[in-house]
């Protein structure tokens, strides 16, 4: 069963409390999403570590219940 966009947002915000999360359903199938995650906690982190923080917040759901996630991470200006 696909994962709802709201569930993805909730998990990310639970793991990264200051995150502003924007989710887009790329294929309209509830299985392929894009996420833009903005967080001050990303400051000074290389992009790979930022993405790892988001994946950690998703608790191992990537590749399972969450099939595909195009991820963009941003530090607020």
C-alpha cells in the first residue's frame, strides 16, 4: 500500500522538528514523490548528510512502503 504524502511530512517533521516540508506526488499514484525539506539544522552539513537525516526521519521506509522520493534539502536564508 502506498504511503500518503501527509504521513511522509509528519515523519520528517517528527525527526527534524524545525523542518518545512513540501511534498509533490510526481505520478499521481501515491507512490512516487518529491520532497523539499528546509531546515536550519542542515546548516554546515554536506548535502549527503542532509539527505541521510531525512532518510533517518523516515525510519527505514525508503525502498519499502515508500517506493521513490526525489529529495531536495535546503538551509533557510
